[in-house]
C-alpha cells in the first residue's frame, strides 16, 4: 500500500511539473495605475510575458476621440536556451494627455503571443493639474 501511495504521489508531481511548463501569456500595465489622475507628460509602461511576443500596441480612448498605434520603445528578453521559450517584453511610451483634459480615458496595451492577442487596460482621469 505504501509503494502504491508513493507511486501515485510521484505521478501527480510529474504531471504538475509538466503543466508548469505551459506558459499562460499576460500583459500588465504598470503605469499609470487604474483610477489614477494624470496630468502633463505621463509615461505609460506595460510588461508582457509569454512565447513569441510581437506587435505591441497601445490604444487610448476618451469620450469622443481615440488613438491606436504600435509601440516602438520595447525591450524583449528571452530565457536561457533549453528553457520553455518564455519571453518578457517591457514597453514604455511618453504620452501627452492634454487633448484628453477633463475626460475619463481607457488605456489598453495589446501584445501578440503565439497566435493569440493578449491585453490589459486601465482607466485614468486626465486633469489639468495635480488633484
């Protein structure tokens, strides 16, 4: 009975080890924070993790206006050879929110990872001065 229990535990642990190699891709906007008041030039920062990361895009939408564009200022780092192929992408964009003053604005960061689009978004409030 003890041997059977040990074998079952080892099989469970082996299956967990195999499952941990599957990377669940994600994007996280780290600046600005959700619900934050922003004014003046604001650096939007986001980080993605996954496999085959490409095409970082920012979307910024207010009441009646919006913009969407590729982000050029990104660094991609890969894990050492022989690992599961996970990459980390860190991006930033210096945004002047003046044209959105007085509005609630939704910022969305999108990245492509192994044929799947992943994204994160935050909502900020644009004011002309520090609140």
